[in-house]
């Protein structure tokens, strides 16, 4: 099946710094990628939809200036948490949509990135 | 819009016993249905999915689920669980274009030796 990778798998940073998380589709071209956030013992919440070559679409309540998304190529999307604070500590998961399946395309999820802001 | 309800937040079950994790959904359009498993500090792993065709779907690790359109349910079952099945299980629904996924709140399955 399709593979999606994330880097780094975990990161610890100081409050006020910015952190970039990469999401790559390894064996298919993803025109659309999604970023989710998961708090401990909770479900995944969609943050934004990232389309290659265009601006990301953010869900209501997600600060686009704080969570910068760049989908520069068909295999790479990045999420930058700017001026991170402890409340941004969370598990961030990306997914990529494989359009090659026709009407039955679906999303493939990355392994997640654990962000801890001290 | 779609939504997913997982009625049981925690399910303890003894090893080798059967288990059913419940999932109900609501949608005004045709949907795809999924079950994912998440082990501690890991990402999501697809267990199985229903796209069309047979309503009984078999997945990995001996799991299966049945799509019931009239009851808008997609319950996950396994006839005999193992210790290694202890994990968080998420039911999800998407539209037929694979766009936005809606996840349930998850069910924590604990297998007791």
C-alpha cells in the first residue's frame, strides 16, 4: 500500500521557537494532503487541507498565521508551528490523498510527530 | 456533513474472548467507512475499509466489520482477541472523493490476560 512518512517523529523545543514538520508521500503523488492534531486520549481533529501549489484551507478555529502550511510539491507538505507555546504540545498527523484509485481513492496516514514545547 | 459516534470509550475484554466495537455514523450522502488502530505513541494503521460491494469486510489481524445501511452502523468484530490487540480504535467516515475524514472519539480496547 501507499506510504506516507513524517519527519521528525518527535521534537522538543523551547517556548517561542518555531518547529517545522515534514510530510512526504513516498510512492505516489499527492495533490492533497491533510494535517490533523490529536490531544492525549482524544480523536484526530482536522486542522487544514493542503493543496499542491495553492493556499491551504484551514478549519474553523485554527490560526493560519500560527500553523503555516506549505505544499510545495506533489510529494511534500510542511507544517510550521510558529512561536510555539506549551499548549501547542500535541501529536500531529498528516495524511495524503492518492488520486490514482479513481473514485475509490482514499487517504493514507503518516506515523505522526510528537511535539513537546517546554 | 458527516459525523461518527463510537458509543464505548473503553472496552475491557479477556484474552481469547470475542469483542465488538460499535460505530454509528450519520451522513446525507454515500460514504466510505474505515476502522483504524493506533498503538501508543504511533500513527494510525488501517484495519479495514468499506467502499462498496459486500457489506462484510475482512481486515488485518483477524478483524472484520459489517456495514449496515439501515442502521447506519459499521461495527468492528474479532472472534478471539489477543493481548497484542490492546490499542485505541478509531472509526472514520469520508465522502466518496476521499476528502475530509470525520473520526469518532475512539474506543480503548484493553485485553486482559
